[in-house]
């Protein structure tokens, strides 16, 4: 299903109409359209645009409440302030947890660093694909058991926030591509994430699926929206079978739910 999007049109003297679509909130992805040939800057950073003026950017989990989009046509520039909705995240505090269950043993640290570098390189791709502008679909239907931004504090020490949405399903349940993509990483077994898949939707937007029991595509493969790409599992450090779907704009962590829309109420296992 297509997610709910806010539509905003900004008109300024000397600059043609600017269109933004998306959730102006922490974790939101914004799709923009400016006049062809204009230069776009987001908080001072130049954004790449297509020949017809399309561009994309996103807000991280802890994005500040105010950002600025600047549009320039030659020497004529106009700044558009953006108010970013601040969100409240669920934080759970758990004490008395054996330390060896929350801290990886020293002998696996090199493996963890190597695998983290593989994921970072896959997410850093800046391809020309326009798949990011497609309406995304849910890769799996089912109950949501984990949400973006939540965090646990074990024995007084905060762990990394959860950067995806978890959808529970039986091991082996098919998982499909949420949009057209190029497969940038297909790994059968990473320490934390188990079966791991990173798909590039273009202009720095990517989807990551983790804890898969099977990865059914190969690196470099082109996949279409709705195509089977893997199967649900509980590989890596998972407590039960589910799909953990994460989205990024380069290094910026995004909330897939804000982009795809709420899970259909009648979605079942």
C-alpha cells in the first residue's frame, strides 16, 4: 500500500514552485521536486538532483527540530525553513542481565568490524536509479513486534537504538522487495544480523533486511518491486523469527513505516 504523504508547495519570488512529499519528522524521508537546473542545499549540503529537478533527503532518529532547504537559481537563492516533528521513543530499562549476553566476546570483534564495514559500503552507494521515488510496499505482512527508535538500557548502559521495524512471521515466510533495487550486499550469516540483504533504491536510499533464513538474490542483481528476495528467519542475534526492515539515506537512519504507511489492519501471518 502507499504511505500517507504530506504535500507542501512553496512559492517564492525568483524561484519556481518547490514540491516536497513525505513526513517532516524524525526518521522521515522527503522527496522533492524543484525546477530543472536549480541547486538544492539541505542544511548547507548540496543535494544531487535529476535532470528534471527531483531530489531526496532524510531526517535521522535524533534530528534537530529545525532544518533549512535552500534553492538557488543562479545567484538568486531562497531559504525555506523546515520544522521537524520531534518523536518520543520507547526506552526500556533492564537490570540484572548477565554481561556475557549483551557484550560480544573479544574474539568476534574483528568479525563484527569487518561485517559493519561491508554494510556501510553497501549503503554508501549513490546510484542514478529513480526507484526511491516509487510508492513503496510492505515486504512482509504480519504483526509489528518492534518499532523504529526504541532502545533498551541493560544494567544502566544504553544499547544502540533499534533502527528498523520488526514484522513477525514463521521461519521460511517469503519476503519481497519493497521497491525496485540493485542488490549491493547479500550475506548469508553476519554475527549480529544473520542473513543480511542491502538493496539500493538510488540517490543514497537503501533498504536492509536482516535475520533472514535464506538470501535468494546475489550482489549486483536487479530486482523488481514485489520480487521474492529472501525468507524470514531468526539468524544472528535474534530472539525469534521475524523480518527487521531498515531504511537509510546514506548514513541517515529512516523509519520505514513513515515512508510505506501503516501496516494494513487485516494483515495476518
